[in-house]
C-alpha cells in the first residue's frame, strides 16, 4: 500500500528540495540534532529537508498537545500558526531550510513551491483533526498508526515498518488521551499481533486493518 | 477585543477579494444558498468571498466530523484535503470564487494571494485541533465560543455577538462529543450568564473568560 506512494512522494520531494537547495545554496541548511528545539523566527517559514519535526503547544489544561509531525517537503513556522506557545522539536536528526517571508512574496517560483508544501502540511493537520474525532480510543490509535504507515512506512518482510519512533506519551499528546490509556491499548494491539515491534520500530502486520 | 481585529481583517480581505474579483470578473462568482451543498471539482480551489462554509467528513464511527468553518478570504477544496468524503455546505447565503489550479500555478500574484488564504485556513484548522485537545468538555465549548467571537464577533451593548449560528449538533460535530452533552453544558453556560441569546444569536458577556 505504501511503497508506490512513498516512491512518488520521494521523487517529487527530491526534485523540489533540489530546486530550493540550488536557489538557497546548501550552506543555508540548518541541522537540528535529535530531541533539540528549533529556534524559530517570525520572519521565516521552515522547510523540512530531512527528518521529522514535532510541533507542539500547551492546551488550557496545561498539557502538551502535538499539532503536527512535519516531514520532508512540508513547511512549519510560527508565522503559519496562531498557537501560543508554538514549539518545534527534532525527532531524529533533521535538516531544515529557513525561507524568508519577503523572498516568498517576491519570488513566484518559490511562492508556488511553498504553497504546495503548505498544502501538504495542511492535509496532515486536517487528517489529525479527523483522527481525533474518533470516539473509541482503540480505533483512534489504530487510525494513527495506519496514517503513520502511509506517511512514513516502507515495506518489510512482516508488513509495513514505520520509520518514525513515537513514545507512548507522544501518542497520548497527539490523540488527547493519557499515557496509561495508550500503554494499555498498545499492549492489546501487540498481543493480538495487530502491531509488532522489530528493532525498536513499529511494524503493521497483515492483521492491521480497522 | 474583536472590533479592531475584525476591521483590519475586513480591510485586508476587501482589498484581496477586489483584486481577485477584477481578475476573474464578478460574473464567475457562484452563489450558494443557505444549507446547500457545494458541487466541488478536483481542479479548483474555492475562495470564500462572503459567508461561511462548513467542511465535513465522516469518521470511522460513521459520525459527522466538522473539519473547518471556512469564511471570507479563506480557501477550501477537495484538492487541499485528503479526507474522504469531503463535503462543503453553506451556513447562510455564500458567495464563492472557484479558482483553477492551473491558473494558480501560472499566475504569481494569484499564487501569493492563495498561499496567504491557505495560511489562514490552516491556522483555523490548527486552532480547532488545539481546542479538541482540551479534556474538560465545558472548557472545550468555552474555548470554541471564544474562538468564534474572535473570528466572527462584533461588539454589542451586552458583549460580543457571534455572527454565525451553530446548532448543538454542529457544536458536537466540531468538538467530537454528543448533542446531549452540548445541550447540558450550554444550559449551564446560559444559566451562569457566561453566554446569552439575543435575537437567536449567541452573545459572550463580560463573564465570558476561561
């Protein structure tokens, strides 16, 4: 289900990033090591070249809410958001390309590229909103993993391995539930072989349908 | 809190829509009467000129989930989304401007305008995601009304009147809860004068803080 999607995404994405890298020169790329926070600036939009960036805010309850997992050829930035606080963390090693808002306004090729990148970020946010509307928490978690497999999956001998590692707490922050609930449901999913762990990565098996 | 926000939004929005109307000629504007469904097409992005469009899908539970309330100078369309089904309904009388994807790619002025319109739609979706992460349903409903007051509010003698009418069922579909829960909490909010009804419109009073 995912290999062809990933391939086409990857080709398109490589071309897009190459154009932008040439335009901006590779020296402008910022590397953010795993777990580090990105120092944001209001006059830039950030394009993810490699890796996954976790966007989070605090909700009214004072709890962390994850607003997005922004990856290759998607954009993020305070200027796109009205959330306060708006924090971005690298999940694994990330390369980012900061692009100034002024340049986007002045450069037509760039503005079309950034429009398409924002479209992808938007689609992902809408998908999370849709997943969050599922009442039964087990189905919500299953839907999240199917979404992750479509976005970050690649085929392996046992099914689809997901190339992004989320802790139970992060899953809870994405789906607005508690870590305890996530741990309980994840145990059930592993027991029924809906999900397996392979070299500390999640694998969706043949049974992984809703 | 809202009048200056609304004024600046309104000026910017009027200018933006004027530019687009001149570009496209007013004859291309599509009028959708209250409650009607928009006939979408994959090769167009829709700009809301006047009114509010409700975007909805069905979640896994088979229940309606509202993904956005798209209003003046925001965009929507199947092509921006990966949701299936993706349905758009007019809340009140709406004027829409369909803009072809080909024209957006070819016209730099247009692509920058549509980028900014998508940015606003994205911000709203992210805000709904953030509101949905609030655990306590009373706070979730209060946050929704404060958001609606900021987006669609205007000052009146008793506070901020919200110029958009949502049914209890629509509030439930926006916040992933039941109509019964919404009705119960709304009764409490009216009783405590947090919210009042005036000529069948909601008004946030001086007590309307979280």
